[in-house]
């Protein structure tokens, strides 16, 4: 598979961000990419009221991305926001594929950490998602999901050979180092390729000082053995990478963590012999 990773810096203007998606999608298709992955919050950056920009999956923003996928014959993955039934929104990853209806993955694990409370405005999803892209099974996760290995192993058990992780990582002491460890660890846990594509550090310093997770860059592509294939810096960058997905089967034979896993009962209390 030829995989494009688009580390962009979204603004608070969905139309402007859509123009960036169009530019990079056309360029990736010209380089014969099968799939281009944009970050979480591609539609609109965090740090602004998102209910005002949220649209349904068949709304104009998502429909425009679907049209780009059809026009350029390339799969497009991008973060957007969809109204939820309870008055909040869903933090959604749109998957647009030529010849298919669009599908969305609603972020399961919400970022109620490091002083941020995503669940106040965002409703959680519940269903893992694996889709077919270019004849391969691709799982989908989002940002904070990467701290939860069970989701990644579940996606692997559902057949995922590659897991894409659109992200808008929060800045802070040690956060980039944590991100680097987590991206490699989830590849090892699931014995899949992991393409974790983040928002670049915002161009406007005032945006970057927000308490919202507006991005630190450092998109990473890891193989099923946890080796780092690509490691971006903090600024805007788009790259195309050739990946051999047959390595997934080789890793699952050599490093059989999925087959060797045992069920472990949860202990509700600790006991000891006195």
C-alpha cells in the first residue's frame, strides 16, 4: 500500500481546512497513494465552540471530502465533528472511499485528562471500526484512544493490518515522549502497522497556548515489530510511504501475542494471606 500522511495545522474555518484537504489529496493521488490520512479535528481545530461547526455525515463538509475521494480515486481519512443526539457532538473520523458510502468512527475514549474535559461537549462512541481500503483491512482509532491497548488488539482481531490514528495531541511536559512510546507500543500490542497522524504545532502562537489539545506534530509510522518507519517533526509536513502489509502476517507468526494472550479475570479487591 502507498500511504500518505498529512500533518497539517487546522484553523477554525472549515472551508479553509477543506481547501487544504483538497490540495493534499490531489497531490497524494498524483503520487499514486491509495490512502491519505489527515489528523483529528481536520474540519476545525480544538479550542473553539465545535457545536456550531458540526455537521452530519451526509452534510456539505463530509460530502465534499467524499467527492474528492471519488474524483482522485483515493481513500481519505479525516477528523470532523458530527452532532450527537444528546446535544453534544461526536468526535468523528470520516472514512471516504471511492465507490463506497462514507463511514464514520466516533472516538470511544474521551480526553478527560491533563486538565481537559472532552466529555463535557463530546459524546463517546462505542463501536470499533475496520474498513477495506485497497484490498486491505484498516482499523481506525483517534488520539487519546492510543492509551488503551485493548482497542488496538480488538481491531487486530477483526483483521486490521494497518491502524490509522488521526490525532490532535495536547502539549505539555513529557507529552511528545509519551506519544512516541505509545505509537510504537500499540503497533507491538496489535502486530499491525500504526499510522499516527497529528496536527502540526499551530502557526499562531496564541492558539498553541490554549488549554485545548491543538497539536504537537511528530506524526509517526510504526511497523508491526514496533520499528519506526517515519518520524515527522513539529511543523506541517506531508509524506508518502510504501508499506508492505505482508509484514503483518510475518509479525503475527514470529511475535504471536494475539494467539498467546490469556483471559485475566479482573480483581475487584485485593486479598492476601495473613
